[in-house]
C-alpha cells in the first residue's frame, strides 16, 4: 500500500479573547484544531467522501488512538517554528505479521491456562507464590492475586533469560557478562563461574561514553571519595549539604541557561516527588500518552486532574487546552488553578523526539506551564549537548520546569530540576525529595561535575564537542544501515534510541539469545511495556562505539534478521551505502 502524506501550511491562527474562541477564519471542515490546513488530495490518492485525506493520526479524533499506516513526518509541521526538517517515521505493521502475532499470543495464553490447570492439581510443579491453606480456612483476604500474575507466570518466564543479566565490568562500549544457566525453564538461575568477555554493549544509555573507570571523571571521583567519603547519611536540609552539591547546582544552572537548579539523588524520585509539590487539587495536568512511569506516578500523587493527549499530536493537545479554558473544572466550571503540560525530550521506547516548538507555541498561547523531562535528551541532543531545547534552538526561559537525569549521558546517578529562582526556592521548602531523601553521594556529584565541564569545554579540550559529534554520526550511520537492510525502525532520525520491530512473542527471546551468541548485548521489549503487536529490540547508540563495533553489530543483526525473518519493511530500499555490506562485497570481489 502506498504511503499517503499531508501537505502542511501555517494559516492565520484563531484568536482567543478571554478564553472564548472568536469566529474562525476558515471553514471548520477545512481547518485542523491546531490551526493547520488540510488540503484536498491530488495524484490520484484515495480520499474520503468530502475529498480529504484522513489516514494521518492527527485526524483520528473520534477514534481510539492507533498508529497510522505510515506516519512519516519527512515534511516539517508548522515550518515557521522549525529551523530544520523534523523527520520521524513509524512504518505500518504488515497485516500478516499482525495476525500471526495475535495468534502467537493466543496460543501462549491457551497453553498458559492448561499449565495453570496442571499446577492446580499438582500434576506439574508449581513455582509461584500461593496462599497457605490455613489462611484460606480462616477466611483471610488473599494477599496474592493469582490471575494478575498470569502473564508473568506463563509468558514472561519463557524468555526471562533475556533480562537482568549480571555484568562484572564497566557498562561501556564493551562489557563482560556473568554466564548463567537455568534448569527449570527460567524460574531460577545458576552462575557457571564463567565470564563472557568483550560483549558489545548496545543496550546502555551511555550516550556520551562517560561510563568508564579511567580518565578525568574516574580520577576526580576517586579524589572526591578520599575527601568526602562515599555518602553523607543525611538530608540536604539537615547536615547533608556539602559545598560540592552547591557547586553542582550552580554548574547545572549555567549549563542549562536558567537562573537556578536543584539536584536530587534519584532520577525517578525527581519526577514522582516534585510534580506533587507543583500541582494539586484544582490543577490540570496534560500528559503525553507515552510519558515515563515516574511522570505518571508524580501526576497521580499530586491529586490533580489528569488528561492524556495522543503522542506528539498537537491537535489532541490543543483540543484539551481549549476544552480546559472553555469549560474549566468539572461540575463547578471554575477556572483551573494551573494547567501543566508534561512531555519528554526523547521517548525511550519509541525513539521519538518531542515537537517542542509547537508545544511551546501552544503553551504560550493558552497561558499554560510546561514541564519538560530531558532524561534521555540532555547531553544526547543539540550542537552543545544541552538537550532538546538546544536541538531546536529555543530559549530555555520558554520552558517553565526543566527536568533531567544524570544517569544517561553523564554516567552517574540522580536528577535535576532547573528554572527560575522562585521555582527552585519553593521546591527546596516543599519537595518531599528535597526534605526527606538522602543527599547525593559526593563521588557521584563529582562525576557529574567533571563530565559536564568536559561537555561544556571548560576542561580546556575539545573532547566534549568531539563526543557529541561522534554520537550524532554513529546515530545517523546505524539507523541508515538498519533501514537499508529492510528492518522496520521507529523514531526520529536524530534519536540515539533505535527501536527495531520484532512483533512476534517467540522472536523476542530468540533475538536476544541469538545476538548474545554473536557477542552482542541488546535489550528486547514486549507487552505490556509496548503495545501487544509492537514488540521490539531497542538499540542505544553511544559516542564510545567505534565504526568497527557498529559494523560488527550490524552484521550480527542482519544475520539474525535473516534467521528469524525480521526484515519486514516494505519500503523501496536504496542502494547500499559504503558501510560494512559494501566493504564485504568489495573484499569478496
């Protein structure tokens, strides 16, 4: 099926006066809710009865969200807001593959119920937790819900050997894995005592290659350990505030281009404990449907009303903003105390980059606040490594709350929040993470300081700029080669997170095992972390990867792809580039 595209222009926008829409400048049937025009089809493409293309995800307002047949955003949306093309692609799942995937899960479910029946009658050994018989007799409320663990018990256990693999080295470009075996179908594991050496690491978020035990960062962390020790044993507001913490926060604020910042010892808690301090009852949170669990938990703990908009869909977001302004709070219809838009820089399961210029435009237009989670984008995007704001060339002041973590690009731990001085002063007094959490470990803080200064070029070298450039080159090369092989790849062309679609449940475990046989460590992901028919392998590219390492990983991926028949893409393939495929051909000649 040929792909269909939308031609986008930026017409005059609808003007709001005191929360009420004025008369629209174009007919409602000819204008999107976010002010973009929908043009009639040409080139003989199939249209609906009124002549408009409606297969794009932005047009499916009344339907439950589903991925469009070919959501290929090679055409920049609202081009006046973008300084360069914004290219993302999500190729349609082939129909036959989708049917076979559903059949696979159906067969696994049937056999799961059969095995549960055998376990119930003690025909098959039961490895799972069960209620004691005496508790049942005494009418105790069941502590363990048997049905809720059905998926874990009967599907996840079959491929559990692909996760939680212990390593015994730095998780750099290469790593050492501890070998383990299971004699009871992955219910338990035994270590053989052997170590699998020099496994190419394609799964860690080590974007800039700072996860290393040699070099400036390691030396500085050792010095900090000798000076401060490994821990403080107190909260910041009591006796756990060190000068190194103050230095870190001042550096982060300068790096981000904001007035002030605050550091936390745990990235997950940075979201889950600070959002409740920023919003509460009577506030509205508009959350992207693919937001991280920490953002979801923080929103729920806040007690605010939560409404979810479709991923990166500005029409869906603007509709919620309009409704919020027009109708106010439920029942009372009073204006919302705050409206907070919550998005991420890079979505780690999709490899997608937020359409930040459009989000900022909507935020300004409707007087909302913007919370940006840059866990995966800080250090990995932008010419200066300063995240998605730097990537789009925006002003950091346009983002009200800038959040990020130190666990990826900086090779450390913890998170931060940056913004205006008033915001940070408020969080120091009201954030649970600031008041009750133990201070960040001094050597971890020093690791962040040293790596951040390298990125900023304050170490007197060009190492930071070189790593940022190398990451960009590696990302472009790896994504291009995978597409040319015929794999379905999701996400933005500039995202170092590269999801490769596997689909069928049996191929999830098979891909991970076959790649490890070839000394490649990968991450495979399936339901419920992804939609049931969109299981995938997720490659994470690093500046530490050499071209030789990437070529080795690409060759292994191609071999396993042929073995498991994973090259699903129906796009017309371009001629091979001068990568490992062409080089191999030249050697054979």
